[in-house]
C-alpha cells in the first residue's frame, strides 16, 4: 500500500466523519427548533395507524436517522408510553422518512448539471462560515438553531466531497468491477453486504452515502446497487435490536417488528428484482447514479409500507411468536420488595432511550412526578386515618410508603439531572428546575405525613386523650390539608390555572384554621380542659398539616409559573 492509498483512505474516513458529524449537528438544531411539538405526537398516534406512519416519517426526516427514531420507539414501548400497535406505524413511517438523506446526497449529481454556484461543494464552506459567525458572535447564552443547521448542512456536503474525491481514482479498478459483478449475480450476497456494512457503522444514512459516492464515480451496476440498498434497510435494524437488550418483552417485540418489516420488504423486492433481471438484463447491467439510488430507495420504502400496512396487526402477533413470554414467579410483598418492584417499573418508564427526545423525556418524567404525588396523597390520608384510629397497620403502611417515596424521589431527581445535561431550550431548562423543586416539596410532605403517624403512635401508646372539640378540629384541618395537596397534584397533571387558584384558596383556609385552632387550644390548656402532653401533640399535628398545605401551594405556584 502506497502513501497515496493511505491518503485516500484517510480522506474517505475523514469525509465519512464530517458527514456523520454534520448529520448530528443538523439533527440537534432541528430537534431544538421543533421543541415541545415532538411530545405532542404521542396524542396523535393514538388516533390511528395512518397518522403514526405520517409522524414516524416526519420525525425521522427531522432527526435524520431511522435508527434514532426506532431506538426512541423501543424506549417508548419499554416505558409503557406507546403500545405495539402504535409502534408499528411509527416504524413504517421511519423507513419513509430516512429517504430524505439519500435525496440530500444525490444533490451532488443534480447540481453538477447546473451552474457551478449551485453545486453543494461550492456553497458548503459559506454555510459553515455563516453558522460559525452566528454562533461565535451571536447572543451569548442562547441557542442559534440556524447556525447549527448551517454548520450541519455544510459539513454533510464537504464530507461527501471528501469521500467522492477519495473513491473516484479507483472507479475503474478491477476490484470494484469484480466485486459488484459477483454481487449482481447473487441477491443474497448483495443483501448481506448491505446489511453487514450498515450494521457495523450503525447508520443507514452513512452506508447509503458511501454507495452513492461509488455510484457517482460510475462503479455500481444497477442490480448490485439495488440488492445492497435492500440490505442496508435490514442492517439499520441492528441499532434497535442492540438497544432492546435488557428491556421488557414488549420493547423487544418492537425491535423484532422493525426487523420483520424490513426483512419482509427486502425479500419481496429481492425476488422481484431477481426475476426482472432475466426479463430486461440490459437495464440491470447498466450503471447506477446517485439520483437513481434515491429514487429506488424511496420507491422501495413507500411500496413496502403500502404493501405491509394492512398486516400491521399480523406483524405484532408474529413478534410475539419470535419473542416468547417468560414465566415470572410471584413476588413477595415486603416493603423492600415493593420498593424494588416500583424501581423496576420506574426505570422502565424513564427509559434512557427516551433521552433522544428531551421533550418526550420531560413529559414522561412529569407523569411520574404526578404518580409520586398520588402516592404522597395516599400517605397523607393514611396518616390522618392513623391519627383517628391508632391502627398499627396504617402506621406501618405510612412508614413503608415513605421509603418508597424517598426512593422514587431519588430516581426521578437523577433522571432530571440527566435531562438537564442534554441540549435543552430555555423553557425546557426552566421546566426541569420546576420539577426538581416540586420533588423537593413532595418529599417534605411525605416527611410531615410520617411525623403525624409517629405522633399518632405516641398518642395511643401513652393513652393521650383529646377533648371532643380537639378531635373535631384535627379531622377538619386534616381533611382540608388533604384537599389542598390533591388540588395541587391535579393542577400539576392538568396544567390548570383554575386548580392553581383553588389550591391557593384551600391553603388560605388551612392557615386560618391553624391560627384559630392554636388559639382555641391554648385557651383549653389554660382552662385545664386538656393535658400538657395532649396539647403538645395537638400543636405538632396541626403544624405538620399546615406545612403540608404550604408545600401544596408551592407546587401550584410552580405550575402557575409555567403557564405565565
């Protein structure tokens, strides 16, 4: 191998690196521009599979990677955000959306027939310059989405030019002609080559760009190029299959559906091309152009979706056959086991694959914060019940549930920290801060509920008695504090300003009750109607309930700040 050969190899690898980096930068800019709109697609895909196909194509065109879309789908299914029927549509649409990349690459040939100034390699450096100047000299502390987009597109086209320049001197080499001749006569070999190359680099966009670069040099016969393109669609499944490792059975089935869909399409088209190659051999012996690869890639993916769309439910059933269900033993119901079970469920829902889309990761986290709020609300209810009855089971349930609350709070906090390290918009950063503050308030409410049951145990273990008026006051303020907290969780779940206002009103009532009850109780103490031990316990309990209401008002305040 001569120095020229090594230089060409380095040029090819450098071009591929610039292409992949450009795709990543452009994708990041477009995702930020889309912002929270991406999270809205989950509501749409529940309506019908056709909309799922459309949105799968749109999201893949946005992130410029069918692999990234499918990995997100595996994460959504693993988290329980999406079912398999909805996942089928997204996967089908992802295959259509990925054709955009091939058309971008084919611009190198389309422009060659036009004016020189329209060639991508001519204006790509200018795009990079525009993007760099915007980012370096623009407003500090803000994301320049246009700048990122310009830099990404510029690197894509310069990378393609590097790869084309590295390959073109070897277009007439016997190695290429012999290899492609062998592939053209053996469909299985062609599909296997496309699948293996794509699986190794885990990017169908990159493998298609390499094939189009070779085609630009006039080195790819039609039959060989068609078979390799079919294999590339299979190879792109590797990323999703790897991603599904260690996930739930349902998530593994989502990855299996992606593989089944692409294999079925490749087999159908492979048989058709093989048969057509005997009918019109002259056509299939001709050389492919980058534009023809784009056309075939688009026709193949659209036709596969149209042909297999009616059989979406069958693909779901087949995935169940390929991924058998495991028998799970009955779990114990100790407090530690409950924490472990909840941790597994929470980790599935807050799947790290969802971090590919920060907006959806935030939406998933908010739903879990609401779930935590419901658990805390049950603890408040049981704590008040234990205060009235002294039930040992209720007291133990509150202690066990408090361990769960602390554990869930830790998991959610860690996940929010991971989200905060992503590329977020200013509003998304504010939302992360809001949820972290909400978790802090919920954890403190849980502590107050535990304080109440500890006081309840002290009361019943030591035979402390309240007056009839004292018992009635505890019941009234307890019910009002529970109502305040429940209203704040409803406001958090619904993003409702009306429930924010209701929470504030309820908190004001609790504050007034606490002041009046404290004064009345001090009067009962001075009149000797209540013992000192009962007086201390009473004041501690209404203090905890008043603080619970304060934290509820804080949570509602965070919701209000997001709505403004």
